[in-house]
C-alpha cells in the first residue's frame, strides 16, 4: 500500500531478479500501519513492531552486498544507523521521491528542528549513491556532500499502463488519483471545478481521496486499490494535479501526471517542482496557477475532443521515452551496481 515503495523499488524487482539479483525486501511498516494511519486509528503497536524488526535486520546487515534504503532507516531518530553502516563499510543507496528533509528542518516543533534538522543530509552524506526523483531533491543531496547523486524519475510499467480509445461519453470525466493525505490540494481549486460543472456536462472524480474533506463539493470519491488504479485512470478524459507552491511540494515527482500520460490523457497541473519537466505546456497539457487559469485550461479541453486526443497522444509518447520502467530499469541497475564493490 505504500506508494513510494511500490513505484520507486518494488516494481523494479522482477527486472532485477531476471538480471540475476537476489533481493530481500524488509519493509519498516506493514499495510496495517497505513490502514491505521489513513483511518486515524492507534498505530503505536505497528511502529514499535516495525522498529524492532528493522533493528534485527540491521544486526545481520553484513550478509548483504548492498542495502537500498527508502529515505531513512528510522524515522524521527538521528542518523545513527546510517552512520554505523558507513563505519562498518556496509554500502547503501538512499532513494528519495519527496522532500523528506523538510519534515525535520521545517517542523513546527523547535526540538525536532534542532535535533533532526540536518538528519537527512547525514543520511545522504553516508550513502554511496543518492537516487533522487527530481532536481530539487538532487540539489539537496549535492549540498549534503554525498559522493554520487543520480536523478531517476518515478516511472510506470507500460505493460500495465495502456492508452485506450474512448468513445464520446457523457458526462466527460476530469479525474485525480492520490491518497487521503493529499486531498487538500483538490480543495484549493474547488471553486474552479464548481464553475466547470455549472457550465458543461462534466464530472470530477477523485480516486483515493478523503471523503470528509470533499464533502459538499462536486467531486465523486472512488476507492483506490492497486488492482484497479489503472482502470480508474483509463476511465478519465482529463487528468489533473493541483499543488501548493511550497518547499515540500517542490520535492514531489509528478507521479500522477506520468500515470495520466501513460494512459493517453491530456493533463492540467500546477507548475510546481517536477511538474515543470513533465508537462510541455500547450503540447501534452496545460499549466494553471490561479482559479481562472484552471477554468480556462479545463474548459478548453472539455470542449475540444480533438485537442484532448492530440495532447493525450503526445503525453503517451513522453511516458514511453522518459517515464517508463522499460527505459529506466537498465540505468537503475547500473547505478545500484556502482554502489558496491561486490556487485
């Protein structure tokens, strides 16, 4: 259920194993933790159990040629474990697809800022390689003093994400896919969505959103599952990715946009972070900043089927050339091999 784990590492495992790698996956938290987190239930047991299991894995870390770390080993603890790996010459790669360092250096709690504000810089510095999902994250890694920084975008598997031809349907569907924790981005431009619903035969759909946050808004909330996420996106006519323009959002890797494009959809997005590299304004989608720009961009796509098809086809080509597992897998394996003398 963890999106970062699923797309940054787990989807590469069949390729790595076919290339001769033996991979031992040891997640920090279980799916039960995420269900408790999203359901706002007690999750203390999952945290204690996860930290204990991770400690046991690290006790036997010498048996591995390389450790591939998603962000950090122990959240909200100093980088002691990463420092010990470096002391004992156990190589590791650290992978980032969001600005995790801002969880600490911009935390509202001054104690956390004081004690852990530079924690992720230390994690990066001790790594043999830092793999960053975009330039904003890579720049932070370079400033940390790490030995090697590589930018590898978040990608989709084109064997799963297929563009489908849609018959002219009514209402036209403008869609968003995400998690309960990112629902707030939709509410910022809710008034633009309301305008479009009043003007045209259009429906807004949010897959995986928090229903309570969207109550009273013209947005239909649908359940997310890994098994149905591609079919959900294929049911859209237009994909959207609104964001705030703040340091945390600049670290995001635009995965929604890549999913939409791989399914042949035109997109409308906030010009923030990696979105600026993914979207070619006026070619495979539009950027929109304020309410009026969102209304104008969506109105144009809603009313012009030919434009939707043309932009969707361009987006699909973009996914095929840059943002696909098929393109990035070989490069990722090369990076991983460079991180350990045993590989």
